[in-house]
């Protein structure tokens, strides 16, 4: 492989780090997820600068083809991130359910408080239809 290809890998790794930092700065990405992506960018730049590291790691772990080790580690990292995001989605779903229940209870209390001050029954023909998103 030519030396130009190594520098493309280094530039790609550092570009990834720069994009992640900018996304954190603009609050598009949370800090704990950014750490993983910064590690991926630094790892890519390191492997591009020192390509023999992957071969040494493959020999140390008994993997014949170094690229197989890299692909395995990438798949493992994606699975870990997927589990983390799935657990986060589950927690957010539960929190949304609890908040919806609390809003419904508050709305019913508000309706009960406002009931004596409102007319008995509004005319259905004057009500506007409710538009759902």
C-alpha cells in the first residue's frame, strides 16, 4: 500500500474526531456517545499510522487474517452500541409513558377545578375538531 493511502486513513480518523467535537459543541451528540466515536477516530488514525499494529494484534490473538480481527472488533463495538441505545430507548419509552399518565391526571384535576366555572354543556356544533399529528 502506498504512503498516500496511510495519510488518507489518518486524515479520515482526525476528520471523524473533528466532526464529533463539532456535533457535541452544537448539542447534536451527547458526551458519552462522543467518547466512543472519538475512540474510533483515534483508533483509525493510529492503525493508519502504524499498520503493523493490526498484524501484531492478530498474531497475538491467533487470527490468521488481520482484517478479520478488525471486522470482528467493529461488529462487537456496534453490538455494544446497539445494546446501549436499545436500553436508552426502553428507558425513554417508560419515562414518556409515565409523563403521559401524569399529564392526563393533571388535566383531569384541572377540568375538575374549572368545571363549576364553565357552562354546563357546550354546543357540539361550535366545537372545533381536534387535529392529531
